[in-house]
C-alpha cells in the first residue's frame, strides 16, 4: 500500500464526524479536504490539525489483506415508545387560604377547602400535563369542573368537546372522563367528595392533554424512525386551566387551540363530509381484485369491473368520446385494442401515464379508496401537519413524496407544480423542513459514502480502473489520484466525485438547503423516470422534472437567465436573494390548489408506523386511567 492510501485510510475515518457539521453542498470528504463550497475559514482551521495528526500517525503496517466488504446502513424504523405517565403530586393542594379580594393581598381563611380531599388521589398524566395541574391547584385558584357534588356547566361543555375529538383527527377515548357515581358506603362519608375531586383533577389532566395534542400532535415524530427529523413543538400549558376557568365559552376557546391554517381546515371539512356520507341505497361498490395487472392483449375476468368503473368514474367528455366502445362492450375478459384506447383515455383524464397498463395506480383511480381508508389517511395527515409550523408561510416550496410532486407557493397561491422522483423504499427521502439557500449550476456530484461503499466498492475490488473509465475523480487528502492507485481491498472511505457534464448524475443544476441528510433537489439525465406513475426511484435526493423552472422561481428570476448561467459551463453557486422555506414532506392526503383533498399511496409504509404509534399512545394512556 502506498503512503497516500495509508494516509487516506487514517484521515478519512477521522473526518466522518466532521462531515455532519457542514452544509449539504459540502458534506463529501473531497469538499472538506479542499475547503469546498460552504466551508468557513473557522472550519478549515479546525480541520487542518486533524490532517497533521493523522499524517504523523501513519505507519508502515502491512494492510494488504482484503477487509470484509463493509456496508453503510440506512436509517431504521423504531418500536414507538409513548411518553411516560406519572402520578400528579397532590401533596400541596390542601391550601387553606384564598384571596378574598383580588385587589388585596390579604388572604381569607377557607376552612373547608375541598382541595384538601385531593391529597393521596391517584391521577396520572405526562410530566408536562402533571406540572400544569400541580401549578394550578397549588396556587389556591377555584375549582373549575365541580360545583359541590355535581358537574358544572363548564365541565359539561368541555366533555362534549372532548367527545368530538375525532373531528380534529384525535381519539376521543384518549380524553374520556366519567363523572362519579354516588357512593352508598355509609362508613366513608367523604367518599363522594373525594370522587368528585378525582373527577376535577382527571378532567383537568385530560383537557390539558387535548390542548397539547391539538397543538403539537400525539406522536413525537423522531421516535418513529431515523427518517423523521423534527424538533417537537413546545405548548405552553401553564395558563390553560385558568383560561378555561375564565372563558365565557370553553368550547370556542378549545377550538382556537387546533391548527389555524387552510390545510387543516380542508382536512377537517373533508373528515366531516366523509363521516356524514351515507352509502348509496342498494348500490354495491365496484371492486377490482387486489394484485390485478393487465397489459394489452391479456385476458382477465376483472375486465368487466374495469369497464364498469370507467363508466362510473369517467368524465362526461370521456364517455361521449368512447360511447361506441362502452355501448358495444359485452362483458368479455379479453383486453382488446378498443378497450386499451378506453383505458388510456381514462388514464390521461386522471393524470396517469396513458400506457394502457392496468396496475395499482390505475386501479386506485378507478375504484378509489374506501371512506374508512380516507379517514385513516386524513387522521394521520392532521397529525403530521401539527409537526410543521402553524403557518407554512406565504412563499415556500412543498415536496410531497407520496404524490411524487413538488409545489411552489408564492403570495399564498400555488404558482407551479411538477413531477419529482424521490428515494426508493431502500433509500428513503427524509421528512423534515429547511430553507433553500443556494442554486448551483453545472454542479459536481460528490458521491455519497453509502453509494461508494455499498455499490461501487464491490466493483472496484475486481476492477480498480472502474471509476477512471467513468470519468470520476478520486482523491486522497485533496490530491487527485487514479482509482487504480487505491488498494480497494483495505481502503473504502475515500472521496469520489463526478465532474460537471451532460452525463452528470445531478444534471445541469441542484438546489440546496443545507441539512444533515445531504438531501437536495436536482436535475437528472434520466428523464424517462418522470413518465412513470410510481417515482420512488432515487437514492434519497429529489429529482425535478423542470429544474430550470424551479430554480428561476426560488431565485426570483427568469428561466432564460438560469439558462445563461448554465451555458457558461462553469460550476457556480448562486445564493438565493431571500431564503425560501422548503418542506420535504410525507402526506398521503393533501389538499390541492382548489382545496380538494387528494389521496396517495403509502409508498414507505410511514402511515402504518404512525398508526402503530397511535395505538401505543392510547394503550399507555388507558393503562394509567
């Protein structure tokens, strides 16, 4: 092994951690070694001593034996763990004073304070909720939900609101509190009073949990998987109980605690519509067998159901255009040329590739999702929306992975949308938010470590000149070397990048929002992928069907100007004039620009993971009720 190989082997291992602290456009080892785009002088000073120490540590040890082929693992999904519950500390609730006159600090004696009966009662809540309950009742403020040994009108309205939690995508069972049943135990005259005090505490805990869940969601996203990256929203619970005590309309006040944005309003209206929608009397839904795949010339008994679904779901224009085919169809199973034309017309109507192939996407468009499936998707979408900012902003980019679509919003209106390719199930695109900072034209592609190790290294061990022939650059310590100069049997963490050019994996440009996942939007020479309906095909980054159009939008310029920058052939990093929020999201239900909710497939099974988390949270809460 030559000295460069030994030096690189020791140096690159030390650099792995440093790669996570720099922007996404400088996360490859090459950029670190060269002080590439985005690296500050301070970062260079911090990294240089690492070079010196590693060079001094290089030895002449014999490392020529092949190492086992390594792998770089993808993030994983976790078994969800709900927030821990604890008993509310009631030891300080037996205060015997209250303020008689709000204008005076002189306390008046309250010898029969019912809060004294709260001592020792076991009511469980999460730590945030428990602290807010403890603060309120230890402060000497009045009871809210109990009037003597009866439920107060305020409590009645609150219980009615909690019982309708499903209208905002929550589970009413998580907030259920039953008023106490009168005790007939003559040996314990205080039993009824204690039961009412437990009801007081329990309802306070439940309504605070409702407010917190409505504001930030039930699920902590990062506990679902390594693909989720959100800082959990804070919800200030301290003033809530007093606000409920003073509010003239507790139901209206609780309504203000749900997300107040147009997307949530669309979800809520759709949920109400679906729940109120009755099945058509006497109608049997059209079904198409799961797993059906029909290509022109094939035969299937499902053909009759497919034609019937087109007859029901097709537009008036389509049915008029295809009236002869529809009228003459006799229920035969053969997928004939005229039926292919009929299917292609329907596919074109619903925005699918008009190829005549009847697969899952076409079947979903034909028979749709059941109301139950839509309600499940909406419930999860409402939860996920709570993870994002309350206001997405008036100008932003929104990537919805299940829709394989990106939207550019300006002045609160959709200005453009385009098809995208996102990560495959094995290389999933993360779910997070960031800000677009740079458009880079004629980019280099710094090959991710996962691709070098998992995909290139096996080839390089048998064919060391593989990267040279493809025109890739290999370097150790900032010095270019031939890929044949590397002992790939023992060295696998090196820097590889592809120069700008017509076959560059990033195409003409990339749009950067620095993040630890090294995800960005970019062009691609593989244009045929955009013709597919299922476009989860990349290694995690987001490929754009019309990259110049998106670049012009975020730069606030014209497509022609972006073209002129590309035409120079030079690698340039163009800072956007004003940072643009970008949401790299995952919604299987989302409203279009007209406010109509559309539904998509759960390409990564993330809805499944979220639904499991819901079940675990409800189980944990029920166990402590």
